[in-house]
């Protein structure tokens, strides 16, 4: 086994510290929320293992409905969440299967509230409104989505800091539909691992040259 002499160790430690600094910087950068308007890009970034809810099972209309992993609730509006296929005259927002979740914003809702049973780092879904609307997204993150009438739009976010709730507040009091919800723990970005590997690899190459 090769042992570092004191002089070599002095040369090795600063480089290792630099690599560790790069790793820490990349990790901190990955904690910033990253938003997506494309489903394929979101799932590629989140990696495998996300849970999925397509709202295929029938559920009774109510102000609050619980699903595996999260609860959806509306307040200050009509206070009714319904199965989209039961309301064919409302929003054409079914993007997967035959089901979806719909509610009438009624101009007074504070927004449909997605509350997660346990914090997640990735959340994405399709949103549709009728008529078109500007949807302000709040809760654990802050964003805005502008929607055309009856045109489903994907919205997603990855935030390594953790997501506990997401709210959707549509302007103008439209009908709002959701479908194809993906949520769970995103695979950590490999940037920190790559940077650390490159740093250690460069140090190893430098050490070999010095030993020759």
C-alpha cells in the first residue's frame, strides 16, 4: 500500500478540500426548486420510483378527498371535489385513463390544496381550466401557469428541500381539472457525485505524476 509522505500529504489535502467544496456547492445548488412544463423532462429528472395517481377509482364528491400519499381539499369556493368523468360538460382534462379530479373555483376559492402525508421532493400533474386562466401556485413553492381553454398543461417541480403542500389558485373562477399526478422522492442530482469523482480523479493523476 502506498503511503503519503508529509510533503505529498500537504499537496493532497488542499485538492481534496477543493473537491469537497465543489461537492457541497453542487448539493446546495440542487436544493433550489426546478420547475417543469414537460412531463417527459420532469420524469427524466426525477428518476424512477415516483408514485402515481390517475384518479381512476370512483370517489364521492366532497370538500376534501384523501388518496394514497396525499389529500386534496378546497375551501371558500363551491367546496366540492368531483370525479371528472362524471362532469362531461365541465373540463376536458382527462389526460390518462378515464378519470380525473375536478372542482369549480367559483371565484372565491383559495385554491385546491394538495397536502402530502410525508414530505416529497418531486410533484407533477396535468392542469386544465375552462375557461382559460392564470393559475397561481403556492404552498411549498411559488410559480404561475397561464392556461388556454380546455388545453391540459403539465406542471411539475423538483425541490430537494422538500414539499409538504401545493395550492392552485385559478383566476376568474373557472372549472379546474387535474390528472396524472406523480409524486415522491426524486433521485438526487448526480452533479455532486460527478464533481467529487472528477476532483479525486484529477488528484490521483497528479499524485501518479509526482511519484514518477
